[in-house]
């Protein structure tokens, strides 16, 4: 039976609406990514060309948006971001991708369809803590956000991660947790949004610093498992991570609105 005019118009309208919704979501994710990168830069958590944050494309699950190699985090704009597929090809943009960014994030996004964004830089305390081969201890309220939510991996420890064989094993080690400590390398955080992934990175970096300082001064007291679980339930979920990032977003919009261009 031939389609009616009304049915045809409805299909076209639905397709146009879906396309608009996808473009709106894509722009939203890119704006948050640029903001997340600027925030990490402002907090001095990025050094040189090392470090990358990714967000999954809302239309193509095998593509992600990421900062191009060599571009200053503090100056990142939406228009600077590039889109990379799981083969490592830059499909949108004209700047190169960091090889480590492709290797680490492509395998992570493949292994975890629920992960929308992931963050990693060679931050001072994260990389220092990763050299010790010890777990994150529940020594403060902030630490409890990561209770039973941190994975560890020593495959390829200390070497640049430029191959997917190593990164696939890192992704496997992450499992269903939101943070990975990669031996002699640093920390990688994940989230259901850029906001959450970046906040978890900032918070995890501070928790690593806190534990290093506390253990240098003495023997820190660890809270009970019951208290730690309460902390995880209250402040360790994805929405809480998203919410914690909003003050950074508000400040950037007010002071550096050019990042949206």
C-alpha cells in the first residue's frame, strides 16, 4: 500500500527532529569537553602534550571527540576539537591525534558502552601515587566517593601506551569501576558525562595527594567499611560527579566565554 502524504511528512519530520537532537547533543558534549580541558589546564593538571579527555559521539558509538595533540588545555575551544574513530583516523578536524589518546580511549570506549567520557593527564600526584603499587585508602570523606570503585593495572607500566594490546588489557582491568590506576603512569577516570569524568579526575588527584601527605606525616586512620559505603552511595554516583563540576562550568562561561566558539 502506498504511503499517505501525512505518513510521509511524519517520517520526514521525525528524521529531521532526530537529526536536530543529535546535533544539539553533539554540540553540548563538545562544549563540556572544551570546558573540562580548560578546567584541567587552569588547575595545572596538564603538562606539555601529554593528557587527553574524550567524549563519545552521540551518533556514531565508534567515534569520540578529543583534544588535538599539542594544543594548550587552557586555550581549548569547541572548534579546536577533533573527532577520531576506533581505527585512529581523524574523521573531523585537521589536526593530529595523540597516539596514546587513541590507544587508551578507543579500547576503553569499546569495552565500556556506558562510558560517555574519560580523562587522563600526567598529573603530579596521580603519577606519583601510581608508582607505589598501593591502594587508595579511605582516610577522608572525599576518598569514600571512590570506595570499591578503583581498579589497578600494571601491564605496560612505565612505558608510553601507544598500542591497543596494552590499552585493551587496561580496559579489561578497569572492569565496571570508574577509576583506573595504571602502574608508573597515572590515573584514568570515566563517567556518564564529561562533567563527571573530569570531576572524578580532579577529586582523585586530590585524594592521591592527601594520602601521600598523610602517610608522610604518620599513619592515617581509615574509616570503617560501613562509613565508606555510605560515602560512596551519597557522593560517588555519576550525578554527584556531574554536579560537582558545575561551579567550574559557571566560572568559565562568565570569564572565558570564547571557549564556546
